[in-house]
C-alpha cells in the first residue's frame, strides 16, 4: 500500500553505485560521462563538484552551444587559458584546428601544465564533435597537467571520436550507470516522502526505463492523483509543469523557446527591461532550467525546450514568427549574423535576411544548412518588391550562386538585377552599376578580353570606390590554386595568355582592394616550373607569396608555397621543402581565412606533395575515398582534387577504378584547358601501362603532348616517366626532339630530388600513435640531432621539441634519449 508525506522531491538522487563511480573522479585524469538527454548528467557532475570537493579547488566549466565554431573554440580556449596561460595562448593563436594546424593544437594541449588539483568540465561535448577533429580530444586526454582532471559530458560519442578514445585510460560513466533500478526508485521515493512497494517500484522502472527525469515526473504525478501515469515524459511535463504555471509565466517561457541557453542580459533585452518581472523570475526557478553562475546563463532542459517549441507552434504562426523574429533581432544586434540569419530563414522573413551584410556567411553553414541553399531559396521565393529594396544584398546572392557553380541561376538573376539597378536614381547608383559590371565580368569567363572590357566599365562606374561584394578575403578563383590550369586555353599561347591575365588581375585587384593579388605571378611561376626553368619558377613563386600575403590572398599563397615545395624537391633541398610546408600551413591557419575552402585546398596541396613522395597514408581521407560531396567543394577545386584521388588510386594499384573515375571526369571539350587535360590523361595512361594496354597508353600520352608541348611544358612527362615505363621519353624524343634534352634534364634532377627527400623526410615507419610531427622529431633525435638542431630544422621552438620528446618517450615506453635509436630499429 502506497503512502506519502509532504517532503519535497528533488531531481538530485543517485544510486550508491553511481556515487562510488563519482568518487573515483579525483583518481582519473579524464572522465567521460555519456548518456542521452534527460539522464541528469550535468546535474550529477555539478552536485559532486559542488558538494564533495573543497571550495578551494578550482573548477572551470565550459558549456558548448550551437554557435559559430570560432566563438565556441575561443570560449573553450579561454577556460584552458585560466589553467595554463601558455597552452591557452597557443590554442587561441592557432584558431579552430584544421588539417594543417591540428598538430600545433595537439602539441598545445599535451603541453598543459597544472600542478594544483583542478577540474575542467566540458559540457555538451557532442556539439563539438562536428567542429573539432578527434585528435584534438585525444590530445586533451593526454594533457600534461598532473593535477588536472578533465570531465567530458556528452550525449552519444560519434563513431570517429569513440574509435579514437577507445582503449585509453579514462573513467567512463554511461547511461546504465545513471539509470535507477527498482530498489533505487523505491529508496528515492521514500526519501521524498512517498512509500511504494517493490512491485510498484518495478512498474515505475519499466515505464521510465530508470530515466531520472521520468522517475521524477512519475513521482509528481503520483503525488497529484495517488497513482502512476501511462503518459509520455513530454505529456507528463505538460500536465505537471506547464499547466501549473500562470499565463504570464507561460508567455515568458515561450519567448525563451528559440534558445537552448540564454544569458540574463539577453533575457532582459527580450523583455525590454533591465529588471525582470516577477512572473519571469518565478518561471526561471523551474527545476528544468539550470542557472550557470559563471556565465550568468540559463540553460533549458532538452525536454522542457521541446515542450516549449510544441506550445509555441500551438499558438499559431503569427505568434511563432514574432517570437523567432525577436530572437533573430537579438542576435543581429549582438553581431551574431549566422544565428540571426538562421532565425529569419526559418520564418522566411526575406526582408530581414536581406537587411544583413551576410558576406562573411557565403562560404559557411547557417545551422545545418549551407548558405548557398539559403541563397537559392531567396532567388526562388523572395517577393520581387523585396529584392528591389535590397539590390546590394541581391548582388551578394548572385556572387554566392556564381561561387557554387549555379551559372544558370546566376545569369537569370543578373538579368533581373540589371533592370532594377539601371532604374536606380539614388546616390548608390554608380557603385551598384559597378558591382553589376564586376560580377558580369566573371560571367564571361573564359573570355579574358571581354572580362577586361567589363572591368574597365566597372572601374569608371565605381569612380574610385572599392567593391562591397567581391571582398579580398574571399578565396581567389573560387578555391583553385592553379591559375595556369584555369587561364591557359589555347595551345601555343601560354605566354600571351599570361600577359592578358596580368592586365586582368591588375584591374580586378584595384577594384576589390586586393582580390587576386599575386595570381598572375603564380601563373608565370607554374608555367616556368612546367617548362623546367626552376630558378625562374622559384623567383616568381616568392613574388606571388609576397603579393598574396600583403592582400590576404590565402589561396594564392597556398599555390605559391606548393610551387616552392616542388622546386625544393627538384633541387633536393630538404630544408627549403620543409620551410615551404610550414609556410603553407601558416597560410591556412589564420582565423580570418579558416574556411572550409582553405582547409580543403590545403588538403589538396598536401595531397599532391604526399602523392609525389608516395606517402599515401598522410593524404586526407576524403581525397582517398573520392567522397567530394561531403566537403562542399567549390567547382573550381574539383580538377586538382580529382588529380590527387587518381594518383592515390594509381599508386595503390586500384587501376581499373582510377581509369573509370578519370574517364567519367575528363574535361568537356577535350583541349579546353590543356594543363588539366594533360594531368588527367597522363594519369590514365599510367593506369593503362599498369594493366598491360601499352597501345592505349601511347595514344593518351600523344594526346597529352599535343595539348601542351607547343608551350614547352615537359615536367609531367618527365615525372611520370617511371609510371609510363618510358613511353613519354620515347614519344618526346621522336615527335618533339627540340624538348627532349630539357625533359631528360628535368627527369634526372627530379629523380635525384625525389630520392633525397624520400629518404630524408618519411623513409621509416614508426608506431601509428605518433603524430606526423612526433615522427619527424623522433627520427631526427634518433639520428643524433640535439634539441636546438631539431628546432631549427623543423622551424619550431626548443620548448616544443622538449614537449614532443616527453610524449615520444611515453608512447615508446622509454626513459632516456640513448634508448631511442635502439627502440626505432624494430619499426624500420
């Protein structure tokens, strides 16, 4: 028989087994608490840290939210900075890790020093899994702070992250640990003043699955009607929590429904008062709203948030739209444009959307939606009168469509905008016409002469102003690092086309405050390199780097540093090769440039270099699999990405697959872009050599030579010579004898350089859990290099070398330097 007293029920009850597990937190450097929403993970950690620990023990709490990756990463780094200012400063300088900078970020995390007992809590870790790569978290687990305890609270670990952390020593608290069994439930109810039988406790366990929030709500239901409910958790919350509120409290909480968490200051802005009304203060005392004091932030329980969204929909579209619009306005006023755009788009308020300067969002996602899809929605559904009211924003929409290859939609929109803009009579009419002419010039690609003519008209219309649509920080030529491949079209005319490109870049850069700076120098550097003129190529590449760096042209800078690395390989100069690689990584690590375009471009550039040295494991996974769709690549990036994928398949012996992929992706029109055609065709020819179809290979090599030999382009015929079993040697000697000596000279030096770098940089295999940088340090140390020599060779600090050495000793299970060479013998 059940009976109850008036004692208050709490959401803070834990089984004895869970208490014992939490008691082990101080014994573990890392704890991962993994369970679905509603299991009381965060509350349990707060209770333990708040009650069980001394008040003198520092606790730093970071809660991940749905926000711009850079903002969330900075907040996390700020907490780490409080623990170790040096490590936190390094992370802040590195920015959100990408393929190039994850090594530096990992080094910073492993270098954390903390002698005093300290706790770093990372709540909502699941929201970070799509932003930060698994090596970031594994490096954090390897932190060097003797007194530091890292507690990670998450829903379900992603597959990649789980694979990375599995087998590492950490305390794991799972959903099964957080569930309450019948005995726990009976004891919890008794402590709350309700006596139930064992059979009743088992009934509660079955219907709630031991889920703490459901157990709590069943207790509330029992107190109300002296029986347990068959309702869902959401229905229980509606009847027991929502229905118990006043109308004012309900209206207030509905205004919070768009947010998972919200600061006190933001709430005041929403209600339009510095002081919250009494009803609001009462509503915030709800047990399902947690207050995080450090950030003065209120966090809504996921089930309550779900109920509020449902209730908002029930109030009708007018109320829902008004609520979401206020949320959008709040973020707009705070300068958080991605969040503002997301709310405006949900309610299709095109006027509000177009009132934003969304230039910084063009290459990003808004929530889970790529911005270019939002741009397409605007074009298809925005009322014409709204479009007319925002001509500058619509030009930015046109630029977005062009960037992602929607050429048909771009031209249609530009036609509509021409009528609008030429009918303009305001002060902005000149600059708007300039913007339209500027964008139209891109639409005339590849006719450079016509593009230049339009730029000259745009220059006149701008009258000294710079574009507000095509900004210098936007990736040059939509992410392509190969201007020779993009702007050389007519065999035998490469030099003349380069001169025209110079004029085009000079005009374009002048109108856009630097967009494209250095691209013409890079074109000539690539042409000189492919002709085997290495000194000229090196000089021009340095010129391109200088021009690009001064105008924030990250893509041009990447292409130029790739060129310098390739020249260094040809010259067998390991040190300059490494300097070029480091410069390439620095070019991609600037936070303002850290977009998916630059990260993907860096993967492609590294892939080319690694494929040249046949180091296939280091090539990015998406380039190995050929799954380009997940990268949201801009169309101009595809040819080089395809080249890396093809080389990977060829060198792995997956020849039929490589040939099929290449044939499916051959450039339309054959010789339309000779350089790209040559690369694809030589790849295919090498594949046919591997399958024994020599006649087909000869035909393909001849076709490639016809595309580029009139411009003296010999390098790839030399570098592919071994894969082509000498076919290129024979064909050039017979059909292009004037280029044969140069080609053989290139072949000789390339072979010598390849052998030198192959044996200097990545000749040996080492344990898989060493990072690439740790491998480099280990090999140099094993060969007798001192820390200062290693630091100089790798362009890092001696302190970083010492940190690496400590990690290497730990991973190889050795305790001194003299054992390193002996240890590595078993891995060579």
